[in-house]
C-alpha cells in the first residue's frame, strides 16, 4: 500500500479525511462506551461494588499505560516509521516481531506476579476499604480477573502502531467499537445469571472478553504490507533497544499521568464509598469529546510529525503541530462549556435510572463541572506529548508528568477534606494546566516557536464564542425543561436541543470572528462534497 508522503499533493486531504473518519469511529466507540456506562449505572449505581470495580480496573489500566497502548506506540511508531521511510520494511517487521515476543515474556511475568500479590497491592490503592473485608476481597478478585488485559492491550498497541505507521486508521479505530459491544452484551446477558453479590463480575468478564476481540480484530490487515511476524526475539537488535530506551521516559510519563486517576480514587475512598465511582462516571462523559477530537487529531498527526522529525523538517513540524493545537481548541473549548453549563441535566439524562439516584447525579455532576475546565488543556497536552515523542526526546514531558502528579496529589490531599469530590478533581485540573503550559514553553525552545501568538489569538476568539454558546445552551435547556418537565423524552429533547443550539451559535460566532481553523473545516466539507458529487 502506498500513501502520499507529507508535503506531496493530496497528503493534506488524506490527513483531513483520516481525521474525519477516525473522529467518527472514535466518536461511535465513545458513544457505545457511554451506553456501556449507562447500562452499568442502571445496574450498579455508585454503590460500593461499583467503586470496587472502578479501582480494580484502574490498577491494570495503569500498568497498561506503563507498557502498552500509547506508551508503546509513542516509542515504537517513530522507529518503525523511520525504517519505512528508508524502505526497510522487512527490517521493520523484524523489529516488531522481537517486540511482540518480548511483550509476551515480560508482561506475562508481570501479570503472574500481580495475580499472586494482588491483596497487598490493592490495599495500597483502596485504603478506605480496609474496614470492609467483603468490599476489599471483591476489589482483589476483580483485579485478578482483569489483569490479563495488560498483555493483550500491549500486543494490540503494537499492531495498531504498525497499521497507523502505514496510515491505515480504519480498523484500529473500529476495534474499540467491538470492545464496547462485547462488554454491553456481557452486562445484559450475564448479570441475570449471577447471584446478587456476584453481578459485578459480569462487567469484569466483559472487559476481558472484549479485550481479546480488540486484539484479534486488526491482525488480518497487516497482511500484504511487505513483511510478516516471525518467531524471533532479538533484544540486542539496535532498533529494539532504541524502542526500549525511548519507552522508558514515555512509560514513566504516561504512567504518572494515569496514576492521577488512581490518586483520585484513593482520596475518593476517604470521602465516601460512592465517591470513586461518581468521579469515574463523570470522567467517562469527559472522555467523549476527548476521543472525538483530541485523541483523533493527535493519533492521525503522530506519524506525520514523526516523518517531519526524521527528515529534520522543523518548520513543517511546527506548523502541523500548531494547526493541530488550534483544531483541538476549536472543538474542546465549546465541549468544555457544554459540560460546565449542562453538567446536571446531562448527568441526569445519561445515568439517572435504576440504582443511580438523584444523590448520585449530584455527586457526578459536581465532578463533571470541574473536569470540564481541564478538557482543552488535556487535549492540547496530548498533542504536545506526541510532538515530544516524534522528536524522540521524551524526557522533558516525563519530568512534566511528574510535576502534574505532584500538583494533583498535593491539592487533592489539601482539598478533599473541605471540598470532598470537587477538591479531588480540582487537583487534577491544576496539574493538567501546569503540564500543558510547561510543555508548550519547552517546545517553544525546541522548535524555535510554537505559533503561540497566533494560537492565543484564535483561542481568545473561541472563548468569546464559547460565552455566547453558554448563554444560548442554558437558555434553551431551561426553557424546554420548564415547559415539558423531566420525563425521559423531554430530558433528551431539552439537552440535545440545548447542545445543538449552543454549537450553532458557536459555529456562527467563530465564523464571524474569522477563526481560520473554522474555515478549514468548511473547506474540507465543501471539497469532500464536490469529490463525491
């Protein structure tokens, strides 16, 4: 398969189309993920069992962040892409093969050790459960059941990184859709078959089965790429060692970032047994716009940034990164405003049914209000991290991830007592903002600028448009809510109409304020329509 190289005619259009499709597929996956959370919330609410599951899933998820998924891709994609750029495809596949079997050996051993020592390890992450032996045992058992996903997700991350390097994004983007569908099927199908005390195991079984499907699904699309996996383990290969060396700072950085979620849950157990689940439920809504926009843009741009870095084309890299930052802001600033002004009605519509009551809505919407502030900063930080990785200079962002964690933990420790859930999330917000600003400052020196003045000017215009969005969205929701009441259909109409009206006002405002990135989207849609006409 051949692709347009960066800088050649057609490459910008290919990037735009890939971004649009990836955004659609990721958005579908996030919507299904939200549906999964709706089903789980109706079955388990924010009970102690749901909090036990939340922490039991976050621990293997932290290890996944250390060795799999983005950590592995952040180190592997630049090296694999560099070999492809040199025309050494068979050598690229040999490096991938060595990493594949190295992952099986090392993470297989880590998984076995965790299963053996799960009880003392889980006590570190859920100190508030030590006084409830049943809840503590449930947390340990769920973690042991789900820990094998670490190996599967690491292998999946390797396969996805290879396909992305070939600029194939479709199947990797759709694999999480299958993951969510399997989990929903498990929740619906298995929960009635289990006793009341064991119903939460349906969720864990679904996670494990869905991860198997997510790994297997993309494998056939590696055929015909100029190489194949071979039975080899050459850890002394220079390229394999380079990936491992690059993985170390990437692993630490992403591990520290993901550790912040565990910090939130840890302090949450000291607030109440409901708090960890409520924070996590708000975070799931927060992830929807992240997946739709920032993750999509960063994933699509990463191989291009890596190619520019391999060629020493710093000006092209800087322009591509700057445009990506502004595109992320264009979408995440209004998303953050919507999350803030409609936090309670969105939470009520999405979750409040079955075991999820009005008190749970109050806890979750409080967390979501504060999460919204971090949304644009987290999205921009993700792309800036990928820029560091493409330059194969990740240690700076690693140190900043440590700063993020220190700020997060210090503020959460200081504020969880007086402000409870709000204080915990404020810690995460402050850490995210500090990391994003510091990353941009360091890259400014690395790249001879980050188009900061242009980006700040565009962001200020987006914020002005966001203020209009806030007024229109809240007024629309309030009017429909007062007129139609709180029936489910009326809630859906009020929230969806408010979001639609708010985004329409925002779109008109950024167009009137001549935000260039808004005009890029119009150009893409018009050119796409003409090509299909």
